[in-house]
């Protein structure tokens, strides 16, 4: 008997059971939240608010705005959770909801279209960048790559986050941001180039997030 295989098999079995239990628990929270359970909804909030805040921060590059919009994400979630049909993973659906809330927030800002889609005259070097660590709601910190993402010009940052982090295709991004597919691709490559320069081809770059598949 190969004891290593037995141990590995037992570990994998426990891992699968834990994953199944986790999914069952989340499904119960979702079902209860649909029925109006605030306690179940709070459980979902506790599970996902850090990830949603990180998404908001990456797209907005502003701590206060990210906190406000993150709260708005969960307000919208409470209003729309009954429309979740389970056709995709809940986390995938929630990320889509959050992305739409962030984009809606941006569109409300004065001169947003001009800021995002006009030619950006301001160079990256002239931007006032705070290099200090940015604290998350749970007192953890954004990693080095996240801090550099916040330095990107706005439309390059939006395209990069939507494509490289959230997994949207350029065709989808083009529709969301009302730009040509070619513009989305060029902004993504611009973001990659800048991040490579800033990170100095470090291990953060070779980790995969800014490598195009």
C-alpha cells in the first residue's frame, strides 16, 4: 500500500467535502437572503466585502470613493439578489453587479466622458501619486501591483482591471466603456507596458496577471 497516496487521497477527500459544505452554506445564505433574511445577507457581506472593495479601489484608485461605491454595491445586491438564478457562480454574478455599479458611479462624475475617452494630456509622471500603502477595510494592504495599477491613466486602468483582473473580453469591455475594440486592446497594452516599467520585470510581472493569454 502506498501510504503517501492514501494520505493524499484522504486530504483531497476532506478538501472536496469542505468545498461542498462551503458551497452548501453559501447557497443557504443566498436562499435566505432572497426571503429577506438580513442575517444571511450579512454573512454574504462578510464573505465578499473585502473582494468587492478591492475591485472598487482598483477601478477608482481613490480610497474614499471605493468605500462609498463598495457600500453601494451591497445596497444594489440587496435589491437584486432575488434575480440571481444560479446560472453562474454567485461570485461571478456579484463581480458583474459590482462592475456595473462602479461604471455607473463613474458616469455620474462631471466630465467623465471627457476625462476617460478624450486624449489624456496629463503624463503619468505628472500625476500626484501617493506611494504609501493603501489600507483595506480589514486593515490589510494592497500589494505592490495594486499600488501601481492605481497610478495608471484612467481608461488604461479601467481596461486593465476589467480584462486582466475581472476576465472580461475586449469585445465586452468595448461595449461597457463605449470604445472601439482596438482602443480597448491598445489601452490594455499601454497598461502592461507601464506596469512592466514600474515593476522592473520583477516576479510580480512574471506571476501571470499582466501576461496576455
